[in-house]
């Protein structure tokens, strides 16, 4: 059993290693410290707030506590890596001919960036302190945000995302589970107070109440997790957001302490800072895969991506985009065709739309697409 001094030296070296690898903060929590998470998660699922994310219900029991996932775990190290933007993350909203991509997705997939570095830190921990370890980055049934709040990295704000007094809210989370008994840091207090800036900023009113999120109304969910057509009530509010949404994060006053990412792989690619919608409308599957190789955007596939871009095109008030929209009325995938119909209806003169409708309804066999032509 290591002495207190040995443990302090171990953790000091571990924090130095973490900072050298690009992490901003490391905090520790006991693995059995989340007694109320199961009830909150059950309520979320019972209300249907998880939408199409059936895996949340399927893995509920394993998510309820770290020890459900790994009974031998005694401590969890929670780490934060900053991905703060260099510029105004909502500037795209002023240019409807451009595409709005969430800050976190403007370069490399954070899973790839963080996991390898977590493994380095975990190896450092084992070589100096012993024990067994497992590392996770948002892909296993781990409740990262409640764990991070309990560890003291920050608190879950009224938008349900984590907020830190040190670095704001633009940061990723990673976790290292260990069989070692390590001293915990203690939870951070909630510092939201009476502020509701995040709640009021949401374009689709996705927060039924403070600290509650209905994912079915969230643009991030709709543009990434949802597999079908965008529900019509959310198309106009989407504006030109084609992958994720940063409005509630950007509204948080605690981001006055945020700084831009120091990890080059998380800094925005020049071609994804203010990309033109017209450049995306011509993507076939190979060009989509090439453009977004190594990007988190790649995982939604070309068809969902074009669905999102077509909604943005319909909101653009740019009739010149019709030259790119019309060919997609013949796309092989009904999700793309149906979204192209909606974009056409928003951009074309009513008489042109009526003529197109009459010509195409006869040959269209997909029910969802036929409904779009109504």
C-alpha cells in the first residue's frame, strides 16, 4: 500500500504527464460515487427524451455506475481536453450561404486524438502505482458528465453540459478506470445561479426545464443521431446548422475563461470554418468520404449529411443554389430526394415548384418522398 507521500508524488507526476499530453485538468472520483444517476437516466428514457438512441435504454444498467461496467474499479480519473474556438463559433449564422459545423467537429475525430493519450497516461499510472486500468472516450456506457462533475472538473449546467470555472465549456472528457484506491478531489458546486442564457438561446426549445434535455428537439441530435427526415417543425429553426449546434455552449457566460485549443488536431481546418453550402451539395459518396476522412462527420454518412445540407440550402434564401439542388431530386437515396424536395419548395418560384411536382409525383415510389411533394 503506497504511503500518502508516495501517492501525492504519483498524482503530481500523472498530472504533469497529462498536461504535457494536452489535457487541461485531471480530477479523481470514487467508482461507486453516483447513487442518483440511475434514477435520472431512467427518467430521461421513460420520458422518451433519448429519441432514436435505443442504445441508451439498452445499456441503462451498465451506465448506472462505473462498477456496473467494471466491478473491480475503485477510482476513476476524469480528464478534460480543451477544444475552444479561435473565432466566434456562431459567426456562420450571419452568412446563410455557408454551412455551420459544430466547433468540435471542424478537424480530427476527438476519439482518435484523446484515446491514445489516455493510454499513455494509464501506462504511466500502472508503471508507477500498479493496479489494472481501462480507458474510455465517449464510446462505452459511461456517464462521463456526472462522473466529471462528481470528480470536480466542473458542474452540469442548465443545458446539461459540463461547465468549468477554469476553462469554460469547450472541452472533451476522457476517463481512466483503475483498481487503485486514490484520493478523490470532491465535487464542484453549481455556479449557474439564476442565469438561463443557455436555455433561452436554444433555437428549438429543447430544454423542458433547467437541467433537462429533450434530445428529440435538439439540433445536435437531429443532425447527427436521427436517421430519418428532419421533422418539419425543426427545419426552419435549424438555419444553416448542418452538423451539431453550439448555441447553448456559446451563450454560457463562463466561457469568458475559455481559450482556443492548443492541440493542433482540434483546431479548425481552414476549409471547415465557413464552407459554402454549394460545395457540399455536389458530394457523392467517395468525395464525401475523402473530404471527411478522419473527421467525426464521416460517421453520419453522405446521405444524412446531404439531408442536413439541403435543409440549410432551403433556409438560405439563395435561389442560385437551385442548380445544385435539382440534380438531387434524382438521387438514389430517398432521404436525399425528400430533403431536396423541401429545399426546392423553399427556393423555387411557386409555379416552377408546381410544375416539377406534377412531373415527378407520378414516378416517385417512396412514401416519405411523396409526402414531401404534398
